[in-house]
């Protein structure tokens, strides 16, 4: 094989910084001599052939590199350059002929004050940078794979020293590329990006899933997935749960690198994904081969800019009604797989790894997406968005997406009582005895169930309503209204972490939209949050969810809505409620130019609500149906010590007629009826307020007729 020397002049143009903890290497910032020190690695052909021969098709780890033992230190190789008034630069280049990527393992790693270490590839597209903050008690530093067949190792120090603070003890020769830069990535085509439509309702949970690289026996590079898991109490430790065959001992935990938010920025994006959010090293906390799980604690706290999310989990013994997996197949960007059918209990036994009986959940067949090598350790979530298992392996692949198996978290909990073989102590440090725990979002400090607030009842239809000439009320139309908003009444405190919008139409070439949350007494006034989106046609007829990076705490009425543009032909619109036949709940506002107005102020008036929801926690005081009785579908409430009677009708369709009879069938007089819409239980009702002060004591029958439908109920008046 021919060896090609490393380029003598490195032109650093447009870094894609992988770890942005320091400034650029000094060799970039200051003039230094061309690099002339090289270490050449021959292709480990026999080792690669052995790895390929031993690959287990059932376990879904992905081996991408063969380990090559080395002994590279500033005392044995490299060149020195002096930068007057600043310090010294030591560099060496590692060069191979056919490697697709290279990773490093450093031992005796202990940087001093104002020192930095940089590792970058010959393509000048990626760099890892480290400082004294990356020192670990075990003095081990793994460096994740960099694309290409050549890398540079550079040490910047203010003063020369005789003791050298690191040794490159192993280099992973990548015969596969674990993180290719191509837009067409390494996973098979049936995989679905997490930021496509199928992943929209999983935008919180996706932030808990990490891509991990580690070194197995003989230094070979392994690619897996893992999940950041929540714990009871206010203190959240950076615990990653993964498969036991991905990290099976303390040495592998120490040599692991974890990458957060490695994903495309949007569905179908052609922008190279960000690989900058990494943490090197971890400590093994718990492991059990027979359950194929490992729990590790990251070597450092997770920076907020990594946007972590601590996934919720449940110990229920009931099989999930559906399963959603989020993972990194073949080291690719984050993907999602969906099984809409119930998962079943099963036993994993591939002839090499035999796990406990019925300790796994089986995905019989994926309805969308699949898992592949590299997906091992990834979580599967149930229909309530709780993590219920971690992937061991299976037979699923594109073209035959069947029989994947996930180790049950309920069995990992305390089937084996020792702290080192169970999750219980670590995920419930407060000893609460909980069986389920919601996810935790440190960006918004939100932990708990996700509630929604809307002015459209669960029993109401959603539609679009045409305007006079062309278009619809809640989108592009002949009136050229450009902004729409829904007023949400807020009695106490609303803690909002996101919104949901029911999209009706999108232009075939995509639509440009801005979603916003405003406050204001009568009309939208101050934008509290806003974000621009370019939405593709796949989001037609879809409840699109958006989560914030910061919580909104509101103590007044607020508005949720969107702005559209008329710079080209478009058809974007949201759904609205059906037009309501009575004056009552009407909370839809439009901005015509610079002026806001409620649609019930328009001519003719429109009584409706925009199909948007606030997501979070709400202190709204809603009317209760306590003491209510239902007779023949009419809900009646009679308030003691009062002459007021309340009757409720779901989805009225016409002019309501109220009649009251005594037990003999005689028609009785009651005072005029007041009516308006209410939503006491997330359903829309017409509330009829009837004054019965003219009635004497006794039993009465109330009949309400709405067009051709009649409802009746009994009530007893006692003086």
C-alpha cells in the first residue's frame, strides 16, 4: 500500500467546530512552520476481517473501527514551534491510506492551566478541543471519530515542560464511517428522520436520546444509542441508560463518547448536521448481562446548550399499546420508528446472549421505520410517552421490519436486588416508591403531565370556512388578513412550554409561517414568543406541535396565533371550530393590516375559535358539574337555596325552546332563559340559565328542544 504524506500547508477555512470549549488552535491563529511530523498507520486488514467474521446479526451494535495500539507522546514524536510572547505549539499528524475515519484514546491525560489540546481532521471540517476542565480522575480521554484518513493532534502550552500530560495509546482505524457528512446518510432508506412528521409529537423525548461511541475488546470502535433518564428529587444526575452489550464494564464506560442532538435541523434538510455537543467519559453505575442493560453517569454535567431532556419511565407490567423507538442506526442522525400495535413480552436468545425469560418487549412489526446496527441501547416509549425498554436486538431490517426486542425497564428495576445490578437506587434516590416518573425539561424546569388549553371542545368539529370570494377565514383569502390569533382566558397562572396548531392546508411547495404567543388585554399586543417556520406539504391536516426553549409564565389573558405572507401564491390555513349558532364563546381575532379585530365584530359576525392549544400547566378555574344529574341526556344542576336552574346541551344546532311541566303534564311558566357557551370539562356546552322562582314545591320535568332533537330531565324544588 502506498502512503501519502499529510499536506504541508493546512488551510483552515470554515471550521465546523466539534467541541467549542476554546478558541482556535494556535497554529491557525499565529504563523508557524509547515507541519512535517507524521505517524503512519498500516491498514489492520486481519483485524478488520476478524471483526466482520465475528459480527452478530442479532445484537444491534455497529462496529466501525479496528483498534491499533500506539505510543504517541510529545517526547517520542511531533514537532515544536515557538510563538513569541504566547507559548509553544506541539503537533503531529496521523496518516493512513484507506481509513474512513479515525478516533483516539488518550491515557495519562492531565492538562495544566491555560493549556489546550486540539484534534482535527485533514479535511478541516471537524475539530475536538479540550482544556483542564476535561481532566478526569482516571486520566482517560476518549476522542470521538473524525472523518477522513488523516488527523492532526496539537498541544498548546504557555511554557515548555519536561513531563508530558498525555499519551495516545490507541487509534481506531475506521473501516466504516460512523458519522458521515453526506446528506444521504449511512442508515438504510426506510429509516425516518426524527424531525419529519412522525417525530413531531416526540420533540421533547428526542432530546433524551444520545449517540454513543465506545471501545470494546482489542480497541475496536462500537456505535450504539442511549437515553438520558429522569430521577426522583430535584437533583438530576446525568445518567444514561443503554444496552449491556454496548457498555459492559468500567473500562468501556470510561472510553465512551456521548453526542447530543445529532440530527437534521428539519425533515429533508440538506444542511450538514451538528456534531458539536459531545461529552467524553462516564462511570459504570449498574449493569446486568441477563437483562442486557447498563446505567452510566457522564463524567460531567450536561451543558444547557446541549438541550438535554430527562426521559420519563414507567414500571407497569402491562404491555404497551404501541411503541415508538428513537435511535441512531449505523451512527446516522436521529431516527424514529413506530409500531401502532401492542408490544408483547418475549425472551431474547440469539445463541450468544441469553437473557432472562420474558424480560423483553417484542415489536412484532414496525409500521414505520426500522432499527439497525447502532440502534442498540435506544429507548422504546409507550403510548403515554414513558420509556419502557432499551433495544437489545432482533431481526428487523428494511424490507422485513419484524421482531425487535427491548429489555424491559420494569425488569431492570430490581429483579436483581444489588445496587450494581438494578436501577432502583439510582432512579429513585428519594425512595418514593413511584412506579412511573414524568420526563423533566431543564430548559423550562418543567416536570409533570402535559396539559393543553383550548377554546374548542372535544365534542366540536374542526373545519375551515370559506370567505366570500376565495380562500378561508383562517388563512390566505381575498380579505388578505395576515395574522390570526386565539384569545385564551387565564384566571390565575399559566405555565406554557409549547403550542399545538391544527394545520388544514399548506402550499404544495411549502409555506412560510410565523407562530407567536402574545399578551394583551383586548387584542394581541406584546409578543412573548415567536418563531418562523417553513412547513412542507407533509404537515397538511396535521396537529403541529412546537416546544419552546424557555417557559412562559403568564398571569393575564394571552393569545396564540400565526402570521402568513402574501409575497407569492399560497394556500396555508389552520382549522377553526364550526360556526357556532349562538352568541357565546367567540375568541378568534384577525389583524387586517395594522388593526386587530374580533371576528364577532365583523359583518356578518362569526362566532368561532381558532384550532390552537397551549401546552403546559394551567390554573384555570373551570365550572364543575358537581351535584349534576343526567336524565335522558339532559344535564341539570339545581342550586340549593337559589331559584336558578342550569341545563346543559352538547353541540346545539338551532334555536333552543325550553318547556317546564308538572307531574300531571301541565305546562308551567318559567322566567326568560339566558344562554351562553361554557366548557366545564373540555367539551362545549350551551348553558341555559332558568329562573324557577314562580314554581311551588314539587317535582317537575324540564324539556329542551333543539330543532328536531328533544332532551328532558327531572328536578325537585323544595321551599
